[in-house]
């Protein structure tokens, strides 16, 4: 049971507040797990800590100053909580990388910002909104790429290209330069070690944005020394 002060204000240290922190922990862990499985720079631990921290700050903003209340003292409980919105931008900004015309980390930065919002909703007791927004996160991250692939071809419609190459030869750096030289922006990169033997084959999946023909880029990539095969959509091109 939440204890009350002389002026009828709750201390904010009851099981209700513990439940709100636990909900923030659960929901933000689910969001962070998706980022962790996608091998992003900010994963399970970062999103969980951001969400729970935001929920705690929200509770402090609501209940942390009740001991100074009196007939001539009034407080604005939103002032401390409002600083979360601006403060979380420093973490998000550190996740965004710009290299030539390719920008990476925007989605993860946005998810960090949303994790803080989910934590704030939990701390404010708005559990239904927190649940709906968490479900919306998975809808956007898993459902929207399929919608994007069905959009009419434009520079905003993403394309996927998979390349297999021999590691240790600087192939990926050369391939990324070739992508940008041909007008493609690389928005996502995912690598996987295919062969741990002498060849050290690596498979990389690139999410590209651009208006030029993807097949022409695939053909150009196969000309790079060390590239074994390139798959662009349903077209598979192997190096000579």
C-alpha cells in the first residue's frame, strides 16, 4: 500500500510504482531484443536501461518532491520528466553515422527515443499506451520493409543485395565505395562468416537506396577481386 504524507500526497514507493518499473523493464527489453537480434550498435542492454531509467525519472518527477509541499509551495511534476525528451537526443545522436552519402543508425536512434517514451508512459501509469506503442514498434520494424519493397521504384524504396567475398582483402570497403560511386546509399549492413577455412568466405547483406539498376551494380561488384558471388533480388551473379 502506498503511504501518504500529511498533505495527502503519495510517496510513490508502493507496489504500483514497482509494477510500472517492471512493465518498463519488460517492454523495453522486448524492443531491445529485436535490435540485438538485428546486430545493431545499441541492443538489449541499452534499450532496457534507457526505458527503465526514463520510467524512474518519470516517477521521481511525480513523487520525488512531495516532502517539500505545503500551503505555500506548489510543484510542476512535468518539469523533470520533460528533460528526458531532450536528454535522450545525446544518445540517439551518437548512434548516427554519416559516410559520404550513406547515413546509418537512424532507425536505432529512433528506437532509442521510442524506448524512452515507452518508459515514460509506464512511469506515468499509462500502461495501455505503452503496450500499444511497443506492438507498433514490431509492426513498423517487421511489416514496413515488406511494404517498402512493393512501392514503385524510387530513391526511397529499399533494395537488398547479398555479396559473398573472401575476407581479409579489403573487399567490403571497395564494394561500399562502388555502391556510392554508382548513386546508391547504403542504409543497412549485415555480415555473416560463411567459411572459417583458408578462403574465409564472408556473406554481407546490403540494404540500398537508389534509382539506378541494381543488376548493373551487381555486375560491377563481381569485377572486384575477392568477390565470389553477388545476388541482387532474384538475380544471382557469380564472379569469373
